[in-house]
């Protein structure tokens, strides 16, 4: 642990102790967690589902076009 030059604080990055300029140690074990409201969670879920459907539709279009090219390739006798 190295003291910060501006504030003389010592911070243990890997652990949970933080020493302030006054020399007291505080326990920093809990991090802030973003908690979504029910409405925000529902909107996020809807957006994820919409994105998933769009990607699946795009993949289906690509798959169909590849099959069409394969059929055309078989009909022309090329390999």
C-alpha cells in the first residue's frame, strides 16, 4: 500500500481496509449495486427480446440465401 501524495490516504485495493488522513480505518466491503425498478426491468427485458428476434430473423434470411446459392450452384454443375 502506498499513500496518496495529495491526501495522505492509504488504500488497499485488494482488501477491504481504507485508511484516511486522520489514521482511522474503515471497512469497505459493500459495493453499490444498481437495482432496477419493475418498470425498468420489464423495459430492459422487452428490448433484449426484440434484439434477439431481430438477430434471429437476420440469421434466417442469411441461411435461406445460402441455401438458394447452394441450389443454384448444384443446378449449374459448378463445384
